[in-house]
C-alpha cells in the first residue's frame, strides 16, 4: 500500500500565493497591452485629423496668443484677475533663454517635427531625412484596416512640399499664395484661426469688394502711410495720466525722439538666416531692429552684432523663463513693446484686458533701467495694419494681430529713409527651421498659423522695390521710408 504524499499547509499557501501573483502579472500585462493598443489607435486617429492626443483626451480649449498646440507651458506672473496659463508661440516668443539653443518650444503637433533638423536638411534639393522607428510607428498616420484610405495614395500635400523647388512657394515668394496651397495640417490650422475671434473683430467681408482690382505696391504703401498711425503711449493719454507711474512713459512719440535714419535693417529671426553670411551687410546700416529674444552673440557672421531697436511682445515680458528684468539682452538699445487689445476697444478697456501683464512688467523694468528708452505701441496700430492686410487679400485672414516682424517693418519705415528687411521673404536658403538660433522645425514659422504671416508676406512682396534676385540670393526686401515716399493723386488714379 502506497503512502500518499501530502503537501504541508504552509507550502500549499506559498504555492497558492505564487499562482495568484503570476495570474495578476498576466492580467496586468494584458491590460497594459490593451492600453497601449488603445493609445496607438487614438494617436492614429488624431494624426489623421491633425488633433493633438491630449486635446482628444482632455478636451480642446482655446489658446491665448498661441498655436493650436504647444508642448511646453511656461510660468506666468499673477496679474489682475488671477493668473492664466501661457502657451508659448515661437512666432512671437522664441522660447529660449538667450544663449541656450537647446530649449526649443514646438509650435504644432506635427509629423514634420524633428529636433535634430538643420537648415541643410530642409534646403532645396536636400536629402530626405532619416526617420527612426518611433517615427514610422507613431508619427506617420497609420491605417487600421489595411492599406491607405481611398484618395490618399501619396497625393496629399504635406507642409514641407511648399518648400520644394516645384512647390507653390516657388523660387521667390509667390504673392498669390493662399491657404488652399498649404499642406493639409496647416490648412486646417489656418482655417481654425480664421474661424476664431478672440479679439472680437467686426470687419465686414464686403469691404474687400471695394477693391475691384489688385492694388499695386505704391498704392499699398500709400494706404499704410495714410491709414496706419505709428503711435506710442505718452503720459498725457487716458487712463495713464491718472496713474502715478504714468510719468515713466516717454513724454514724446517714438517718431519724434528716434531717428531719422538713412538706412535701416529689419532682421527677422528666421532659420534661413543661418549660414547666410549677412552679418557685415546688416551692421553697415545706420539702425538695426531685432525681435524678442533673438541673440547676436555667436551668430555675428550671419546676423551681425548691432542692435538699435528691439521689439518685444508682452508674452516675453511676462515669461519668467526669459529673465526679462535681468537679462542683458534687453538692456541695450531702445525697447519697444506691444500687446494686442480687443479690436474695437479704447485704452481703458485694453488696460483692463491685456493679454499679459505688460504694464506691471513695464513699471518694474523702468525702475531697474530708468534711463533706457522704452516705448509701448498704441494697440490701434496693430489693427489698422491688420485691416490693410485684409483689405488687400482675396480671402479671410486670421482674426489675430500681425506678427512682430511686420509691426517692426512699418515702425522702421516711419523712422528711416530706406528699409531693408532680411529673410521675411525666404531666400534660396528657405527652410522649415524656425529660428537661426534653435533646432526646431515647422513650416508654420514661415507660412503662419496664429499670425496671418502668409498674407503679410504677400503684401510685402507686392510692396518690394528691390529685385527678385535680391530676395532669392540675400532674402532682402527693399522698402521706402514714409518720409521719402510721395503719395500723389496718380497713385490713386484707379478706383
């Protein structure tokens, strides 16, 4: 008779516990696999429709002065009415601490995004960039049930296609560019911004029909000269005359205090300035304007070293990451700042409804640098300029203020006899690289998203008095100063 082997109770408990742990581990692995599959499918659907995954999960909120998707949220100062999140917009705010090109802030959720991209990668005729495993698994829109979707057999226009030799952009900027020529992703972004109306723009579309013919460059120049008032805030303006700190504002207009200059250079922050060798030419001008946090140290060969005026936006002023109050980048030359107001507001309404706490930061900076000239642009200038752009385009443009680049160009036209604008219209070095001092690429930096950049460039191309060769080889546009440009009746002979 055989004796049955009995497992002790303690051993049985250990076996049972081990079995339960293994079962839980298998269930956990299965759940994780299902979760990963679900996220992959969600990412696929979002990529197909240009929707950020986080927005699909948590809901879509309107961004303030930002691109539809920003991957970094920076700190803001607490102003009247509490704090609000600041979403970084590289077209207005480069998003790096001066001298640190390793902190780029992306613009859009894009399959074109590449942190390691360089201007060479995106130059005309450049080799196709190599993609990693994650790019092919995630960044490319996937099709769930076999093959491509009908009508998607490689014919879809991508943002990068615009920059190709045979793209809609052409060798020299095509002044007939419209949103229909953009890639699928950017076209959707622009259409979304055209539909948004954060600033309450009330501008009848029928106004555009008044121009029954295409205005010439001289006619547009005269429109801007006569209808865009280059004005800065002064202590005698309400409500600032009633504030003790109002005396910190310059007593006279910038057009009375600064200049006139003979030749001026408007230096964009475009990535196409990289390896341009334009530094000496830029520094040869009597005055040079730069934008936001664009540095010169280390980039003198391409962008020069002279800075006469620096135009900054209120978002940069409020960002702790830019060290506005302490960085030496802003303490040299003349500072000019701007902040968009509601479309039809007066100064009182704007003062109580600024995008960012521009006045609080202005007061703090003036206490630290009382001798440095520091002006604030009257907000009506932004919308007067916006109206000139809209009037001269055949379709609705974004209901957001113009870019700092165009505002600075018009400002310098009021201070100078001749203005040379560098790489606002891209040269033969045209690239998706956003800024010459960063390693972030997105076509939106050139073609626009929040700002009506596409239409601004159309307008500037029409006003250019230089040659197409200057644009192609140097990225240089030549514009006359308002004081030297004679608007006679012959300019308005066509009605």
